[in-house]
């Protein structure tokens, strides 16, 4: 159990570091990181804990993108996190 916890913690930390790199590239000020990291953690939870992938993940990630955009986050930054950190393009129309 301890090994699984350590592996999950390492994977989540790596995801957060990649997310921060994307935020830096997008010019997001560090005071605005928290909601974007929350968005990334929700995407991570979909892939790791709920085992959602493929087209289902694309649709779920689009719903999360719209949720966080409605909360005032930049949709372009959210899309960059989705594509650069999670390697997921937007869903097909």
C-alpha cells in the first residue's frame, strides 16, 4: 500500500510540475495558479482514479474546461493544460 501511495504521489507531483510549466509558458501570474492546478487535478483524477480514456476522456475534459472557464479561467490556458499535460485534443464535434 505504501508503494502505491508513493507512486501516486510522484505521478501527481510530476503532473503538477508540467502544469506549472504550461502556466509559465502561457504567462499566468503565480497568484492565479490555484484554480488551474485544481482543474489539472480533476483531469488527473479522471485518468488515474476513474480510468477514463479515449473519447470519453475528451468529452469529460471538455465539460471540465467549460466549468472552469465559467468560473473565470482563460479557456485557452485550460485547453493548453489539457493538450500539453494530458495529451488530449478537444473532442470531435
